[in-house]
C-alpha cells in the first residue's frame, strides 16, 4: 500500500494569524510544525517504505532540502493551487487524492503510527479515520456557509434531509483501493469550490468549509454509490479512545492524531518533541539547527 503525505505550503507560510488559522500548519510555533512532519513521516516510513510526498516548490525546499525527510518519491504538483486563497487549506489534499492512480492511503502530517494499518483498512475500497459524530460542528458549518452566501450542493442537502444527521467521516487518513472513486469525488469537490470562489474572503473560516467539501462530501458520495467506508476506529472504539494521547503507542491500536486545537496546547507540543527526541534524535537536531539559524537572521 502506498502512503501519501501532501503539503500545499501557501496556507502555512502566510503568518497573519488573524486571518489564517493554518499558519504554521495550525501549530503554536513552526518548530512544532517541523517536528510533526518529521515524526509522522518517520513513523509511517518504518512500516510503509513506499511513502510519497506531494507538494510545491517551497514545500520541497522545506521537507526535503532542509528537513531531509526520507520520502521514496516526491511530486512537485501543488504550485498550480496558488491562485486559490489560503483559507481553502484542504484543497492541497483534494488535489493530491485526484492524481493518485493506484491504491493509496493519504495520512495527515499530524498522525503518528507504531504499527501497520489493519488488513481490513489496507484492503478496503474506501477508508477514513473514524465516524465524525460531532453533529454540532457540521450543523454550525452548514449554517455558517449559508450565512456567507455559499450555496450548498443539492445532493448534500438531500442527504441531510434523508438521514437527519451528517454521518460524516474524519479524514485524518483517507484513501483506499477504489482510487477511481477519488477522481469523481475530487471533481465534484472542486466543482463546488470553484462555483463559490467569489464568496471566499479573509473572514471565511476555512476549517468550517473544509469539513463540508472534504469530509462530508466524501461520505455522501460513498453512500450514494453504496460503498462502505472502512474506519481505523469504529464508532464504539473511538468513543473509548483519546486520539491525542501518546500513550496510545503502547496500546492495542498504536495511533495518535494531534488534530484540531490540540496542536496549540503546550503539553501536546512538549510530548511531540519528546517523542521525536526519543525515537529520532538526529532529526530533532536538524530541526533545532534550522530554528537557530532562522532566529539568527
């Protein structure tokens, strides 16, 4: 199974945090963004030698030339997205899904593993991290987009009317063996985005948009086609697990995802640094040298 990381650098390198929630990749400091990239790549590489990076010129300069991360292949494909506003930070992932021509699993750069994914995940037509059961977030996002005059695709509205809930999947990991599905899914997602592009401005909260055009749209299209999404964590299992706890590396499912606002809490940043220093001290040294040089300029 091919593992894929993607990095569209534009949202991360624009440092105006009043308008850009993804500066430093959402981390409290770029040091932790670099450490997250390193630990995610290195823990994945241990179990999946075939790991691909899809990025842009600036991303290649950071992750390959500076951080020296050991990706098997590197594709410089995402500079074509720079016409889009940085608020659409998840489109780098969408574009990456669209260019895959073999079975793959895309993994976010704040996900860390200490074992292979299960056979059920590796062999499934479609996969995701878990069922995202926080209905409040999706309701808020739907209403927020409508208040900002963004037209929701009819088939998404119809799905909500039919099921009276969102039934969405978290895209901490996403992919599968039905890579042809991703051609159609991403075409639909970009069609939605492009049709509403004139509504995007500096005040739009990108994460509220992303959970609709990336996660909910993916889930609805899978339902329409009758394709079951295999999750790393099924519903009851997810309820009993704290995904941001690094003690998970010693538990049944050795998986950590520092998602959402956890990246801004000092305790999780310290634990991330501790894990990198413990497992890959040479990469910790590389990162600290880069940070030191940046501060001296």
